[in-house]
């Protein structure tokens, strides 16, 4: 099976990263910005696009982007938090959310 062609874009106005497959938004990672950090609040992949690895690719993209921007990562979203547990290379950029 060939790799699907998709793009991930940061939509500043809607405060989310969007996975776009053609003219469809297949998934999003929502965030809010705070001084020096980005708080990931929710990640969704639409049911019809599940099982294709889109969520993992989205998580990697948003975390790499946060690191490139020099922002600390605050994982309020359980999906992003679980991804970070499996990828310790991001540990130096992670700040756990306050309770």
C-alpha cells in the first residue's frame, strides 16, 4: 500500500494543526499558546481515517514544530501524553500540566 499524500498545516486562527488529505481535514491537534510554551489540549482523527497512522504522524509533526520554535511542550491531551511516553527524545522539552 502506497503512503498516503497528506499535509499538516498550523492554523493559527483556529489554534490547531490540521492533517489535510486533499480537500478534507482528516484530523486535528488543538493547542493554546502561553509564553514560551504550547499546550496541546485535544487530538482527533476522524473515524473514517483511523488505522492509517495519521495520529502518530500528526503527533510527531506538532512536537517537532514545538521544539523547532523553542517552545516547551505541555501535554494536556492524553494522546499527545501517551505519544511522549513512547518517545523519550522529547523529554527535555516537556513540562507536565498543572493539576
